[in-house]
């Protein structure tokens, strides 16, 4: 079957056991899409929100990698894992004698700017090879400290020796490491028993579709789920260019105006006036340098 050119963003609820790349290829096959990409890796044991980009939307996927995230984490107290999660060798480590107040005090210690050392069982690369590959060979690689921010941790439930928390954090945060650190500080040990991503870049899990639901749909229903590429840039100021400005921008030229452009270090959403009469069409991302001139940064392929 011939591949189709489709553009847009799908909010997928990634199922357990699938790698991010495998689920991407499955969904790409369902859409018969020419081009697709995911917006950040979720480990196979993790579930939840995974935005997938198709066609022109892939040009803006990097911004999703840099976005803040939200997770619901299930932490098993009193046991530790060789991989810091449920996929490793698990052993008992200490009695769980803490109460909710003690846990809340510990969570406060890990709220704000913190330092983490990436776990060996991670996809982080060293000399072109993932750390988990070294770990499987019994090789320990020295890892650099990573500076991340935990904006908020809320207790969802605490029953017996299982703690469930909601975590709002910056990119690059390892929730497995957080779970291990919490267990060490409580003195009983812990590992990450379950992980579900609930938010990323302003998108919420409640908006996502499951793989099973997607499989049951026909093609028109699937396409109706696709968000426009500019939904990835909704946090940026938007400007509309007139016909002449649009023409210059689409030919890679700069645009100057009297008066200041909106201030934004990350760029501006550009909407143009096209020759086919389609006014207000999203044409891409622009940036303004110190000379107050607007230049194209990342543009859609607009048919001539």
C-alpha cells in the first residue's frame, strides 16, 4: 500500500511493554504515513502520554523533548531493584515504619532544583552505546551529575508499603532515580513499580487515544484525531504576515517592520497570507534577532 502524506499530532496513550519506536512504527502503519516521529522516549514498562508527530509536524518535535513533564509513579517501599524498577532483580531491604507525615517531609527534600545521577539501566548513550547495554555486561560507567527541577510532588495514596505520587518535573528527570532516592532517605529502600506519563508540554493524558481504540477505527476517524502542527507551539506568541511579508518569509528572506515584534526567546508562530487566498494559514516558526528583524527558523513546505 502506498504511503500517505499526512500532517499532524496524535496524542497516544502508550501501552505497557512497547518501546517508543515500536509503537511509533505500529501507529505509522495504521495511518500508512510517509513520515512520523515520536517526541521523547518512554521506557517499555512505562505507559501514558506519548505525542506522535506526522509529516510537517515532525519539524517541531524537538520542542516536545525540551518540555516539562508530569508523571504518576507507583513506588514499592521496603524493597530494592537492581534496575531501580520492576524489571530488575528485586530483594527486600528494610521495614516500612514511616507514616504519611514523614513521607511528605522527605518529598519536600526532593522538590525544587535537585541533582541526579542517571541510572545505569537507561537509554543514555556513552561512546555511542546505551548505558543499559553496558549494565547487562556488568560494566559500570561513570555518569555525570544532571541538574533537574521537581516542581511539585503530591501524594495520591499511601497504603501498606505502596506509595503513589504525582510528579511535575523538568525534562531529563529520572523518576526511577527519584524513587530510589526517596527509599534511601526513608531508610527502607524503594523501587519504581509503575510509571504513567500524564502531561507533557500542555497536553494531558485525558486527551489521548489508546492503541486498541485506534486499531478499531476506520481511517477517517483516525485522521479526525490529528491535531494541527501548530498545536506544538501554542505557548509562543503568534503574528500574522501580510501577502508581501509571507512571500519573503517563504523564500527564506527576512522581514522588517516599524515597531517591535513580540518578545520571545523561543520564536514566534507565523501565520501567512497565501496566494491561494487561504489567509491566516500556519506557515512555521520565525525568530527575531537583536536587529529586530524577523527571520524564518523552521517553515512548513507550502505548495507554490
